[in-house]
C-alpha cells in the first residue's frame, strides 16, 4: 500500500522537483486492511505535503511497527500548521487560514477522508507540526485486527 501510494504520486513529485525518501521497515507483520482505501489516505497525505511544502522539497514516507500498531508517517519540511488549527484540520471542509491559500487548491476534504478511512480500520491519525518547520502526519493501524 505504501509503495503503491508513492508510485501513484511519482509524476507530481517529479514535476514539483520533490525528493521522496521512502523507508519501509523490513519484516513487518501484515495488516488486515482495505488496501485501496489506505493507499488513497496515504496519497492524500503526500498530496498535502506537496501543496504545503513552501520552499522545502523533501518529503519522507515511512512505514514501521510500533508495539501493536503499523505506523505510516508522512513528513514535510513546509509551512507547518499553527497549534490552534491542529485540532480542526480533520473536519470536513475546514482549511486552516493561510495568507496565500488562494494559491493552494483544495476543498478541505482530504484530511477528513484520511481520518474517516483510518477510523474505519480501528486506527487513528496524529499530527505534529510547527509553523515554518513542517508537519508529520502519522496513520496508526492496529496489527492483527479485522478491518
């Protein structure tokens, strides 16, 4: 799912001169999940990383195991999200206010879709962000649970 998501955004990554660093921990146990839905969630996170990268052109996509969870992380070094906005970014149609938002296309549904898909898999989404230093979105999916 993670490799497929990285391939799905290969063209826009190249067009935007982004460097995607893919790091997949070897020997991970399988996750029982709807592969297409999780892939689309990861694509949405990668798309946001490109949109809000500012001048940063480095994006990281990692898959690892942490206890009983598979963890997919997308990290950019872009504009970041203000702390007071972070609790609302998963709401439908919500877009954090930006001075130049008119140059960033979107409807405010991407992160709401990510949240919906992940919750349907009994998982959760987390965000860590600092203005001017980028964001890390983490999808945590329980291992060994039927989706």
